[in-house]
C-alpha cells in the first residue's frame, strides 16, 4: 500500500471518514471508522498532511493530530463545497472533496485555535448569552408596564433609572399577581447582572495579563471586549498576509459581482464571526460619536482634529453614519493586524499619515 501524503478527514460525532491520496493525488483508500478508532488509525501513520473542514470540533482534532506529528489544515466549508460538484452528499464524497480542496494550490486555510483561545471565546459567548437574557427581561417588563399605560424608554440604563421610581409611586395600584411578576423579573434581572459583572472581572484579568490586548487597546475605539475577542479569534494574525485579508476574513470587505468588464461592488460579505464583527462596528460608531461630542470652536468644527478625525467626518458627510462606521471598522481591523502580526505598538502619528493618504 502506498504511503498517504494527503488525507481528507470528515469528522462527526461518532462516524469518521478518511480519504487518502499519495503525493501525486492518486486515491489510496476511503476508510470509514468509529470515533474510538480515529486516534489509533492516525498514530500508526507516517507524518502526512490532513485536511479537516472547519467547524466547532475541528480545533480539538487539529491539536490532537498535530501532537502525533501530522500537519493539519482547516478548510472553510464553502471551499470544500466547491469540490463536491453534483455528487450526492455522503461521508465518502465529503472526505474526498476535503482532500481535493487540501491539495489544490489556491486553497486558503484557517488557523486552528489553542485551548486558551477557546477558553476565552467560551467566556465571551457566555457573556453574550447573559446580555441577551438581560435584554429579554427588560423588554418583557417594559411591555407589561406599557399594557398598564406606563412607558419606560428603551435601554437597560433607562430601565434601571425609571423602574424604581414607578415601583415606589404606583406599587399599591398593582394587583398581587402583577406585583409578583414584577418582583420576579427584577430579581432575575439583578441575578443576571451580577453574573455579567463576575464575567467582566474575569475578562478584565485576562486583558491585563495579555500584552496583545494591551497594545490593541491603544487603538482609538477598541476596548477590552473587542481586544480580547480579536485575540481569541485570530490569535497572532500571522496567517493573514495583510490587513485586507484579515478584514475579508471577518466579513468587513465588500462583495463583488462583476461581469463583462463592468465592476459592481455590493455590501459587505458578512462572513466570519458575527460577534466580533458587531463589536468592531460598535467601536467605530463610538469613535464617530466621540468626534461629534468634542468641544467645538468658532467655526463649528471639533477642536483638536487629527487626520483620522478629518477622514471620518468627510466619510460621514458623503456616505452617512452607518456606512462610515463599517468603513471605519474595516480600518480598525487593518490597524489591529499590524499590531498583532508585526508586534508593533499603535502609533497615532503613523495612523494619521496613512489615513490622510
């Protein structure tokens, strides 16, 4: 039997499929195995290059197989789908498509995450879920009060300001059942808020101990949550050749639909991690909002304007706040790539020169 140089591994909960090919791409085997047999199968193989379709569990298998001496490449599911063609979907066909995508010279690979990166990502995911729960509690309570003719403005902060006033002023006018509902909702809100505060403490500790996060936070607009999310998702960012690749990976570059020599640019692709992209756009909106709140001079322009601020304001005037925020988020990612991939510290003077150009 020929030595396997390339293996496309289709992973699942219990049934795995491994398609093997030699150095010329000729098929050797397409083996089906149970989960318990995977490690034993690969530990007996000579070092080879293994392709795995990127998913939630692929990072674990990438670390496990790398420790055995193999080279593991994670491939985007969209890339693998291009090699399936019109074949029926089976585990064997998927494994073969993964192997073909692995051997194709134009395939770009996804960096596998370390356990520390996954720990951080899980921490941020739990916080996100708790924030959604808190928002649901606030919205439900606001709707209950609105049915009684009491209107509270949107937002958690407004809710915390107005709710105690309403309780003290109109509590006796509510029925016993409605009082119980409000009491339970408020108690649940406080419980979730305490859990979020505890997670924020853990996040703060991680940010302070991370040199990369500290350097990222010197970029105007990027705070602890976004810095930690960037480090958790892209790591050192060395897998990207430039900042544009990293921005495209996060879905902040426009899609293109050109034909017949006519170029047509669409909206952003929205690929990649939704939470991180949302955080970056919120950071950009905070920067725009901060420029607008600065003390203004006699000419009506904000004082202490830099080239960055001028670029942002001109973009807002031409494209509006929403499009300007997305464009600014794209720029923030490119600056973050320089900080992470090249190990540099953010320099406002260099950034101003780049933006002015």
